[in-house]
């Protein structure tokens, strides 16, 4: 039997003391471990902050080095396209193309009627005035020639009597009054657009090699019946001048034709001088106007195709998009026209020829015109 006594209370106290000590060491160890992790995390956070700060300093230094090489775009607004000028893009080309198509439409309309022609293309709306000049000149030449022939024919050869010659001479002042008084023919300047339309239409008509096409103003005047009549009249005028200059024999009976010859020479010279002169404000003489209308009085009928000043419109649209600025330009030309025949007064056909041309594309790129 052991001699050492056991005190239960003491044993319990020692056990509790050892337990408390163990718990204290455990708590100390946990605290130490926690403090160690916190310190480590803190050190890691500080390291990351230093790295970030260094990176920021590096970026700032690089930005400073290249700042002068990079333009400041903060004040640049979104790109815009500005099309300046009063005319649309490609307007001249489009109008020319549209006019050509309008003329083609006219030729398609009149082609079956005119056939091989001849066709006179004119921009003169007052055709009756210039045609009347031809009639007046023709009548005057006939009257003067008749009077001259009467005086130059011997009375015994069955020529006109003195009374008939006097009557023919008496009507001449009325005929000459058409030219020698204040009667004025004024020719206004043809509008460029009408001249261009007439030229373009004549060109399209002449594409048919079998068709005879004549431009009213751009042509060479050929000799015609009026030229032959004028030559004959000038020849007779020379003969009359010789007759008037012959002195009357003292022992011969005075010939009344001598005085009439001198008067008729004056009238012929007045007539020729008047029709050959270009009136003030006119572009051509009456003689030229009359000769220009001889074709309308030939045996073969001539078609007269009237062309008036065209009307034209051009519309332009620019569609602004990022990276692409598309545009569309449309031109339209309308040409009024009318067709008559020289042997008839009625209009055979009339209308308005229309043509259209379009340009599509992107600015700075290939453009399509159709």
C-alpha cells in the first residue's frame, strides 16, 4: 500500500491549471499565427501598391515622352461633306446626254413622216415672216422684169404698148414700198439653248445617211430661181441704162420709152440696193432671208422641223455616311418641236421631246453616268 496520499481536490486543481495553460498556449499560438498571416497580407498589399505606383509612373513618363507626337483630337467633330458651287456635279455632261436623248425621242417621233427628207431644221418660230419676204422679193423681181422687157421690146414687134408699160411702172412704187420705207425686219439673237438644241437635233437626224438634213443657219446657200431672176434683171437694167443715155435726134420724133427707161433704171437700182442692205438691228439682209426660203418653194416638198428653247432641271442629292459619301445627280431636258410641210399649212406633228441622264457614285470613286 502506497504511502503517498492522494488529495482529490489538489489533483483537480492541478488538472484545471494544466488545461488552462494548454488553452493559453493554444490561444497564443493562434494569435501568433493570425498576426503572422495579417502581417504577410499587409506586406503583400504594400508590395502590390508599390508595383502599381511604379507602373503608373512608367506610363506617365512614356505619355510625357510621346505627347508631342500625338495630335489632340478632343476638339474634332464628326466628319461632314460639303459640296460647294452653284451647279450640280457633272451637270454639263448630264445635260448634254439628256439633250441627246431628247433629240433621239423627237427623231423617233418624226422619222416615219419625214422619211428621207429633205428636212430643214430651224429655231425660227416666225417662219411666216421670213417666207413672206421671199414672196415680196419674188413679186418685185417679176414686176421689174416685166416692165423692163416691155420697154426693151420694139413697139412694132408686138411688145407692150406705151400705156401698158406706164401701168407696169405705176405699180412699182407700191411693190418697192415694201422695202424702201420704214419697214424693218428685226432678228433677235437666238438663245444659246435653242441653237444647241437645233444643232443636236440636226446631228441625230443626219445619222440616217439616206436622209437629207439642212440646218437653217449653218449652211451654204445654193443658187436658185431668185438668183437667176436677179441676174436677168441686172442685165435688162444695163440695157435700159444704154437706152436712156441715147440722145434724141433733133429731126426724129421723141421716144417716150427713153424717159421711162431712165425712171425704171432708178427704181431697179433702188430695189437692189434696198434688199441687199442689212437693216439696222437685223442679222441678215432681206435678199439673204429671201434666198434662205427658196428651198420651201422647190418642186419637191420640204419638211420644216421647228425646235424651241429647251427647259432643263438638275437635282443633286448627297447621302453622308461614315466612310462613304454617295451622291446622285439627275438632269432632265425637254425640247418643244413642231413639224410642217412646205406645200401645206397644217402641222403634221408636234410635241415635247424629253431626255434624262443620271450620275451615281461615291465622292472620290468611280462615277456611273447613264
